[in-house]
C-alpha cells in the first residue's frame, strides 16, 4: 500500500489540526482519471471513510483509499518537500510508466 514520509505525516497532521476536524478524520489518497498523462493523484482531509474504503494507519495518520485507487497506489511513497521552487506533496510511484513535465499526472 501507500507510505508517507515523516515530513508528509507531519504536514497531514498539521492540516487536520488546523481544520479542527473531528476524531476519526483522515487523509483520502485517490487516483483520478485526468491530467495530461491519464491519471492524477488527489489528496483530501475527510471526516471519515466511505463504506468500501480500505483504511490504513501510518505514523499516526489514518489513510482512506477506495478500491479503484488502491490498484494504482501499491508501493507509492508520498513526501512533503519544501524548496526554493515551492512546497507541496510529491509522489514516487514505482509502477508509473511515465508522467507529464509538470509532475502532476502519470501513466501506468
């Protein structure tokens, strides 16, 4: 399944605390059709899982993943980086066959 680096975990926990979300809240990690390479990643803080979600705890963060997305997230590492060029979440997907120049979409 998907993994989070310590910096990504800390940032997600910050977002959850900032938004005052109730206990049981977590991070939805999704793969959505779209982007210039066919698929794009989606991250969202949600109050709880949907009925069919796979629920995983990683470093104190609860992750929600739907069945469609799970097939594309095996082995994916989510990191949070900050540099002179900006900051944000990045995805390392060993199953990706390619991606776009901006790094926001991928193909399998």
